[in-house]
C-alpha cells in the first residue's frame, strides 16, 4: 500500500509519521511519499521520517518529492495538510480583521474566509490531478477550513472525507477523566467543522450509558479551563461546546485578548523555526516534545483510523466531515457536517442523530449559509471580474454571524482583497 501526504514539509508531519510507525498493524504501509514544494523542508522532515520508521522497526519505504503527479501516482490514499501562503498568510488572517473589531482567526470569520479563498482552488487542482493518476484513490482532507474544503471536494465528485482532531481530542480527554480506554468512549458529537457540541458521552458504544452529566458535575472546572470558557456556561448548557465556540460565545472578550498579544501565527512560526532546527539533527529519531506545542494532538491516530477504515472497508464509526444527506433535516443535503459516521470502502455514511436543539440549530444554519457563500466566492474564475468577486466576498462576510454588519463587511472585504490579491483569480 502506498500513501502520499501533500504538505509533507509541514512541521506537523513527524506527528503523522510517528502514528504510521506505531499503528502499522492497522495501516500496513509499504511506501510513504511526502510531497511539498519546499524542497529544503522536505529534506529535513523526510530524513527524520526515515529515522522514525527505522527506530520503530517499520519496514516501509519513505521518500519525498516536489513533483505532485509522480508523488501521488499509485497511491491508495492522499492526505492533504497544506497551507497556501504559509504562516505569513496566517498571520495576516489573524491580524487585519482585528482592525475592524472582528475576530482574527484562521478558520472562522474574515480570516477563515481569506484562507478558504486561497485554499479551495489549489486543493481542487490537486484533487483533479490525483483523480487523473488514480481515480480510485481516497482523499483525506485535514486542510482548514475543513468543512468548506471538504464540501468543495465532494461537490466536484472526488472520493473525499474531511478530518479534524477536535473529536478525538475530546475522546482522549474524557477517557482520561473517566479512567477508561479511549475506544470505550463514544461521543454524541454534532455540528459543523469547528462548530460542534458534545451532547453525550457514552461508554461502550452509541447505546451505552451517557456519563456526560457526571463528567460535567465532577470535572466541570477542568473541562471549562480547556475550553477557555466559564464553568457556568458548561453547567447551564449541559453540553460541552468545541473550544472554537468561544469565538462566538465570547466574541468581544476574545477580540480584546487577541489585540493584547502576539498572534498565534507568530507563536507557531517561532515554534516551527525551533522544530526545523531539531529535525535537522541526524541523531533525532523520534518526534520531539516541542511538537506538542505546535497543535494537532492525536491527528496521527485519527488519520490512521480513517485511512485504514476507508481502505479496509471496516464499517467502524468515526467522527468525520461529509455530506449531510438528510442527517440534519434543517440543512441542505449537500452541506458538510461533522458527526459520527460509518466508514468503509464506499466512504462515510452519517449515523442518525437526535434532533438538534434550536440553540445549536440556529447557529449551525447560520454558519452553513455563510459556508455556502464562501465556497461560491472561492470557486469564482478570472472571467467574472473584480466587481463580481468583491460582491461575492462581501455577501459571504455579511452572512457570517461574527460580522453581519454592512460597515464591517465593506471594510473587511477591502482588507481581504488587499491582503490576498495574488491568490484571487478575479482580482
């Protein structure tokens, strides 16, 4: 089995490599190819990947290339973890929205829209080239904003499933609090990517005992601290929101906080510089502890589980991003939702979920409408002209619940275009 990783020069990659090495029985790789235009990074990370495989006794071959077509040729699955524009573009996404008093973040709000506009065309080009080389290959998308990118892939007819590490992160944290094995914890996880709620935590499977009330009662302080939200909110809701809900539930406080400190992109850039120095050490043969500060916890376990299920036709249940298909009846069938799904050779089939309460359904509907408009803006070609492109960006921003005012949408549209002109076909 051959697997390819597009964006293999990411400093995340050793986390993924470590998972492939540890979980080789679940995903028996014969060849792993790292693909990235940054040849210098590939050399460092590819060498470390080889050493990690060797130390853990993995018999698979690790190679790397900047040639996308050659790299994906013959791959059974292709993982996407790219960042168009790098940390410099992320830093812009996280800072210029703050000038208008709006959250600066790489996956939601105006910054998230900017990332979607840069990313969707690139990902669709990659996916089309994968399809030409190997039409049966699966695409596993970890590239943010996952919901919008996955919807673009699925709408274009690609064999794709979106993946996020939020659900597996909650599963692991709850398992530790409950002192049970992670595989015993089943989450009633529902919503959109980076807009989800844990409405139940069940032991043993979807019909098991719901221990969420006990978890909140006994460990509410620790859970709230991880979310950076008040314990009283968790108690009042009786559910555990994703920490990304903080951007919605405490918007103004978050804006004040973000204005008072360096951007997360700046922090990550400093961590990446140090990591790349470590990766160049020929004696290093394991992922360094510093990598835990980079983010993406448990990404490797989630990626291995999803890929092995797709290729092994296991039919087991995992939280993924896929078409709604009536699962949440108040959303269009082609909306992409994040819920538990049965995963096999035919893709991901969402499992039935209990009706979503109005408190959550309203925000989910609102953000889904924004994502529809964001994807429409991202798909505009060069022939539409800047006027039509600007209107599409403006409408997406006006529809976003974190913006929604004409003055802000106008200002943010101008700023988005100014900072991303080189990536917009119509600008």
